[in-house]
C-alpha cells in the first residue's frame, strides 16, 4: 500500500464516496480519490497536521491554541479554531449536512478527533509496520523484521510536516 496522494484511481463521478487519505510523512496532504484537497491557509493547515499527528486520539482546544499562537492567543482564538474545524469538515466531507453525521472529523471531549486508521493515514501505517517489525524481530525472524522496516521507511516523502507550517516549528 502506498500513500501517494492522487494515485487511488477513483472514478470522477464518485469523488465524495472515495476514500480520503492523509499524509504527513513529508508535506501535509489529503486527497479524496484522485483529487488532492486544498487544506487552506497556514493556521488551518497546521490545525489539520495536528489532528493527523494526534490521531486516533483527540486534539484538545488548548493544544491547538498553544501551537497556533506561540505567544499570546487573541481573544478570538477558540472561535478561530472552530471556524477552521468547520472549514476542514466541509473540505473533507462536502456533502455533510450535520456535524453528528461526520465520518472524518468529529467532536471529542475537549476538542476534536480525526477518524483515521492504518488504511488511510501514512503515519498510522508507518507505526503499524514498525510494530510488526519489532514483533518479527522478537520472534526471531530478522528477514521479516527488516522487510517491514523497509516498507515503513518507503512511506516517508521528507521530514514530518515538511511544508513550513507552524507545527514543524513548535517544540
């Protein structure tokens, strides 16, 4: 399985039904089928990157605000985050009628959660392959372990979040 955005081969008329793939092992990208999605301006892109990095766990509002505004966040910071989340929801699910029906980006206890798994997130797939490699090594199968590690390394397209966003500059 590769995470080459845009190489899914989906049909043009079914783009809203196509799988959305998320990539952060290099430039931050998302694609529905063969169409790369426009993730928006720098703060929205950074928020999206944080969601992918935290997935499958939640990203809290306070974490998002800490990264998006290093110093002192404006009084409108929470509203700005909510607006960016709304825009990301519309990008990921253009046909979404109700937030309760979301299949990609949902509300979590104190923030938001991007619903991803190893099949559509290069980061989660990378972590899974590394876990498989470690298990193979412990089981005494160095060839299988090496193969899984090589598969994992092939997912990388550059430094994580390599698009100059706020996330890659955050400690």
